[in-house]
């Protein structure tokens, strides 16, 4: 199963992807996690990305595509994957489409997690307090939500136009949201 999870910062993509990877037995590819690992390692890529991420902006499309191509060159993606955090704009959506077509692995399904802004801010403030993630400050969260609205929201229409989109209510317990996602992807799984 080749699945992409879409939704605003704090909508639960990462949380649900880590549960789904066990359920679907495919790797979870989070571009945010890949970038944070580069930052933690102090690599040249990580040094370029660090400030951009802390203020809540998008890292360059070239860096992301290179990182993704590298990740998709690993054998574990052959049987499918769950993508989280990519694509973040229409240029990335088009580049991903081309890359997956070239690999003969077109996307099976896109699931959008829908959560209202007030709750997103509340969740990210909670994570900021608990985990101290650099981009969970009130200022960065506000900016990330703006970036989502202006640059990432159009990606939803990209998958809608390709007839691959299902929107799921992202409010509820972790189990409730998980069950909704599993139900949403059942037709696409059956067709795989
Ligand atoms: P990334 O790591 O992708 O951040 P994000 O999209 O802002 O995602 P979050 O991790 O904040 O939210 P999430 O939807 O995964 O929610 P989560 O499950 O964590 O990207 C970070 C940065 O990297 C970007 O800003 C950018 O700079 C850069 N970047 C990454 N990809 C890029 C790309 N493609 N192009 C350019 N730049 C890129 O949950 C959030 C919180 O809510 C947690 O505390 C969780 O416990 C809680 N929660 C989750 N579900 C529930 C629930 N049902 N009920 C109650 N609480 C819940």
C-alpha cells in the first residue's frame, strides 16, 4: 500500500503514521523526521535546514527531493510506504508523481486529517511544553499554519483531482482516528 497522509501541523499525521506502519507493514517516511535527523547530526544539509525549520518555513524543494530520492532508493519501500510531511506544495506534488511513476510505484491513496485551527494550536502548544520542539513556539506555530494555508492546502486539491483523496475527521481518541483512516483506505487496499 502506498499512502500519503495530508493535514495541517498538529493534525496527527506522525502519530497515526507510526500506528499505520505496524498495521500495513510498510515503512513510515516522514520528511520532518529525516530533516530533524540531519539537524541533530550537524550535517551540511542539517545546518542549511535548521533555521528555516525553527521559524516554520519550508526547506527548499531541491533539498527535499534529493532526500526523498535517496530514501526511496532503499529496498524497504518496494512493498509500499506511508509518506508524511511531503508533498508540501504543488511543485513537490508534481515532482513526487513523476518520481513514483518512474519507480513504477504510483500512489494508491491520500488521506487528509481534518482538525480545526484552535485545536491544532492547543495540541502543538502541549507538545512544545512537553518536548520542546524548536518549531512549536507560539510564533512558529502561527507561521506554520499560514504556510500550510497558502502553500500546502492546494495539494489537497491535487489529490482530489486525481481521485485519490479521502478526508477523515482527525478529532477524537487516537484509536477513533486510526479506525477512521483504516476504513478510508480499505477500498484502495483491496485494489492494490
Ligand atoms: P513536520 O515534522 O512534517 O511537521 P508538521 O507537518 O508541522 O507536522 P507535526 O509533526 O507538527 O504534526 P503532525 O500532523 O505530524 O501531528 P503529530 O502526530 O506530530 O515538518 C517540520 C518542518 O520540517 C517544516 O515546518 C519544514 O520546515 C520542514 N519540512 C518537512 N517536510 C518538508 C517538505 N516536504 N518541504 C519543505 N520543508 C519541509 O501530533 C501533534 C501533537 O498532537 C502531538 O503532541 C500528538 O501527541 C498530539 N495528537 C495527535 N493526535 C491527537 C489526537 N487524536 N488527540 C489528541 N492529541 C493528538
